C-alpha cells in the first residue's frame, strides 16, 4: 500500500474510532454522566484514545512480528486512557444526583442531610 493511501486509511480509522468511542462511552457510562462532565475531559480523552488506537495500528502493521516494543507501548497507553475514562466517568456518576430538586421544588434528601449535619455542627 502506498504511503498516501495508508495515511488516508489511518485518518479514516481515527474518525471511525471517535464515533465508536463516543457511542460506547455514552452507552457504558451513561449519557447523564457525560452531560455533567466537563467538555475538556470528553474531548481530550476521546482524541487521546482514538490517536492511541491509530498509533497502535500503525505500530502493529509496520513490523513482521506481532508484539514489538512500540506496539506494546501503544497498547498500554490504550489501557491507561480507558481506565482513566472509567475512573472519571465513575466520579461524575457519583456527582450526578447530588443537590437536585424534585418536581415540587423540594431539595433532595442527600442535600438535606448534609445541610442538617452542617447546622448541628455549627
């Protein structure tokens, strides 16, 4: 394959990876957590993971051997970024329901209990 076609294939793989990452992240982590999450986390981690996937593919196809040091480094980068995505999503899932109001405008129970404990300690 010529280098121009290979670059085009990698660019196409990057775009497909971005779509797959955003779709899987919203399905696995929940759209509500992603709605609360800062946009910089979503953008940075998604681009980092998609770039690592493309770099892993490039390292994987550049050599005869399947397991090279370069391929292992990119695979470990993919695992680290995916774990970081999971940890940040978990944090935002825990933050998702704190302090909301219900239909009648009442403060949620978790908010009340923290306010009540604050008043008793003062």
